[in-house]
């Protein structure tokens, strides 16, 4: 990368850019059934398991549990089967359902007596239909896009219950929490909502990546939070110095930390690479916005938020910020997944990774390649942060959107 460390003079600001990348790639299948189904009371000495239906054969089904193992469930005559809508927590709101209505993929809690080999003879089954879950996920993704905000935590006031979040280097939102605010905490090695656990405000730290949704103030500077999810991750930006395909790893000269780091990839790591045309297009808007911020003028006949050509569907050209109602979440969702084989030495990459164990090796959660023109166009990261803030927790290509 020709511009080297100069592009990252303002490390804090650039962390916001990478945070936005994380938000864009956050895979987010909500834990809707996990929390709601577990609201069902346990009856000792009965056992219970939560998971998804893998197969059904008559009155016997196989449940792939959230804990990992598969268990066989027999449904005798007289077993109680209830259908509960996603988001409901009270079984008083459940309605009866019959065994023939169950389908592969449905979420359920099974409670009953243990049998041989870890099987269960069901006494009660609480079901969330797969179609109901999908419908709620879509609604929630749209709601997070509409009423959500996110960025890097730069101040916390526990006494006042407020968290200041830097959405861009020049724009912050004050997130106001209450006793009714729900908290989730990302797992240390995942940005999937399905892997998040219940959390508390005490776990949130300055520098964390945070998303919140709720009611905005009229000027948009404050948000009364209904839900908050946060996590601590490592942000890496730099150039690839070597690729170890045999071990699914790359070494990157991290220009933020000013040292090399080994980044490993696993089956959950997400890799995407911008096409040159898209990267150049994004860089064009970054240069314009940088000029505008510094009192300069964009190219003739253009503004910092519009370009010389309209956005096109899947052509590889990216629209300007919010051009034609589009946002960069939608753009990113159209970028095909990439592989390690698509990366080359000296490529510029932005990575969100696990914190690692101090050995200099981390596991990639998300990686975006082909970003050199974008980083070059934003020497201090400020205009890039403003541009990428549109990549919010919508529905990227994975399992998508918070609940």
C-alpha cells in the first residue's frame, strides 16, 4: 500500500470505519427461540432440550439441540403440543398444535422423561414454526435498520445509564438505557446474534462495538434504547505480507497496531472482496466528501453525495452515500463470498477478528479485501467512516439482523 502509515494517522477514527465493516457483515440469526422457549417452566425430574427439528418419522422425531448432540424424541398420545409465536414469553399466549403440523426446521423445546441412549419421551413440546421465525426476523431486520444506531463506544456513564457512541468521527449518539433495556453480549469469537448471550451494562467498555435500537430524539442525537448488543473485537487494517493456504492463515502488517499479526480462518469466517470498479467508485465519493469537509469543491457538476452516474443493480458500481435510497448494506449484500484463494500478497484488507490469546495469532470473523482505493481516498479515515456508517445491522448475506 503506497500510502502506508500515513493513511492511518488517526487510528481512533479508522477504528470506526472497521466497526462499520463489522456491522455490515454481522451475521445475525436472532436467539428468538432460545430465550422465549426457555421461559417454559421445568418440572423435575423431567429433562428438557431446545433445538431444531431435523427429521420426523411418524410419532418420532430427531431434534438437533442447540448444545450440539442430536436426540430422539418420541411423542406419545396425550403429549401436550403448543405453538408459540416468536417474541412471546408467556405460555398463556400459546395455541394447541398437532403432530402432523410439525415440520423439519421448526424450533422447539421438548420436556419429558429421559429414555435409553439420551432419548426423551415428550410430555410437553413448545413449538416455534420456522415460517413464523423467518417472518419475525425480517420484520426485526427492518426495524433495526429504521430505528437502530451503532458505532464505537467512547464514553459510559453508569450512574446516568448513558453510553456515548461514535457513529462517525464527527457524529456521536447518546444511548440512554433504562431498567427495561435488554442487553446482549457477542461471543468473543463471533458476531452472530445466535451466539450472543444475555449481558449487562457493566460489561460494556470504551472501545467496544455497540448497536442499539429504540426511539430517537427529534434531532437524532439521542436514542432511548430498548435493546443493546455489544462486543469487544480486534480491528485490523493493513496489507497481506504472506499467505499460508495449508493452514488457512495469512499474515498482515497491521498498520493500526504497527506490527504483524497472523490471521487464521475457520468455517465461520466471512470473506468478501470488492470488485475494482466498486472500490474505485466508493473511493471517488470518499475523495469528494474529504474535499467538502476541508472546504474544497467536488468535481464539476457533482456533489459530495452524488456521482456522475446513477447506481446500477449488480454492475459492480456502487452508488454514492444513500444515492437513490440505496445504502451500503444493500451493496455489500450483493458482493459474492470470497475465499482465501482470492487474496494475494500485498492486498489491502480490513479485518474484524477475535481478540486472540496474546500469541500474535487471531481468528478472522470478517474480512473485506480490495479496499486499497478506499483507504487511499481517506487518509485520516473520517470520510470513509461517514460513508461506511450506512453499513448497519441489516441483512447481509449470512444469517442476518438482530431481533
